C-alpha cells in the first residue's frame, strides 16, 4: 500500500493561522499537522508516501527536509483548482501500488486506528466516524442499509456519519479516478469527496473509524461524545475485507 497526502490547499477558513504558512505546517502539540499524517500513514503500512504541496510549497519542502520525513514531495501549481488536481499530480507515483490511502493533512487520528486503515479494501472505501458533533464545515455522509455511501456533502440535511478525510482506493477501482479526472476537465475541477464512491450505480464502502479527531484550530478543541443528527444505516467497521456489524 502507498499513501497520498493532500497538503496543497490555502486553508483560508483558518484565517490568520494560514496567512503566512500552509495548513500542513500548523503545529498541534509542538508538531506540524504534516508530521502527524506521515506518522499515521507509516503506521498503517504505507510503503511509499507522496505529499502533494501547493500553497507555500517552498515552506513545506523546507520542513520535510528539516524533519527528514520519508516522503516524496510533488507540487500542484494549480492548487486553487481543488483536491482532484492534487490527486492527479500524485497519480503517476501510485500507478503500481495494489492500493493507496488518500489522506487530508488537517486530521489527526489515534494511533490505534492505523490497524483499521491497514485492512485491504475491495472497493473505494471512505472512512467515517459517528462519535462527534458535526458543524457546518464538516463533511457529512448518509449511508444506505448496507453501509455504503449514499450521499456525501457538507450541506446534507440528513446524515448518519462524518467523513474523516481518508479514503482507500484499490488498483481495480483506479479507472474511476480517470473518469472523475476527465469530468473535471469538462466541467471544471471538483472535490472528489462530493462524488459517490464506487462505480456508477454502485455505492462505495463507508468504514467506521471511532476516536478520530479533526483539530478545530480556529475554535479551540474538537467537540466529541455526541452522535451526529440524522439516522439511517447502522454503524459498521471494516475488518479485513468485509464490512461487519
């Protein structure tokens, strides 16, 4: 398994925190977010890690060198066009991987969750949690009765889980990304998280990840303990290659 870390964005919603540095370099507990993401990817079994930088690329490159992070750093000069373009920039480096883990750098995961992320996936698998209160800026997920992604968007009025910024893509589902990339070229870039996971007519998996934290850097500590509003599918988690209750 390889990993791709998306670290190109402006992080404009964080206000003054990202006026001078990219979001990936914001420190939490004395470590930059990028260092947490790299450590988690390695713990999950990533053999090669590609970091896609953009805004503040030189600063990210300097930090990668200072910390001697074991990553390949590539630049997305069109970082304002969205995450799909960043994923395209990394595509060449994951062509031969059996699967790759796609991660945003603005999430911090408990180390124990790495074992869950390491399990093989038969389909495009979006990781979700159900143990935190979701705000307006959180990505919301509505699952169907089989635990597959039905809809995913920040603006859902009904949901039963929250996306935690991590997706696993097996090689056999790689053509799906080509379809999305061609679509972005026709209609303008779009965030792949807003698209259904899986082939047209077939929804992707949603694997539950308890204990995930997304740092609320502009508003203090994350809220935890309450279930999201909404209802629907029972919570499921990925064990090996099967979704179980």
